[in-house]
C-alpha cells in the first residue's frame, strides 16, 4: 500500500480516513507549511521579570535575550603569572 500525502489550504475540523487505511497501524503527522506569526512580546512584563522598569532599559530589543545564558560558576584561582621584563628597543 502506498502512503497518502494530502495538503490542505485550510485544515478542517475532521479529516476523513480512506477506507483502505482504517483499522491499520498508521503514522499521522501534522506539519504546518508556513511558520506561525510570533506574538508581539510584552516588553513591560519582560522588564519586570528582571526587576526593571521599561524606561531603565537601554536596549529594548535586548530584553528577549536577558536570562538566556546561565550564571557561570566562579573561576578557581589561576596562580601567579610570570612577570617578564620589558623589551628594550634601541
């Protein structure tokens, strides 16, 4: 039996299953062909999450990246570095 691939311009509430595929072990996949539009972020809410007011934020567009990197653990002491004499250029 061959696979059935069907593209809908507008997906209906109910999809009819072909008679030859009923009561069979099948795989059903729903994949949007166009990306969904991203909702506009609430900038005031994002700033409030970090204890800031929107007026205090220098770069409003950077708000969406705030908090995405973890806090790195403190580095252990690296020891004393060798102090080299300066070069004496003639």
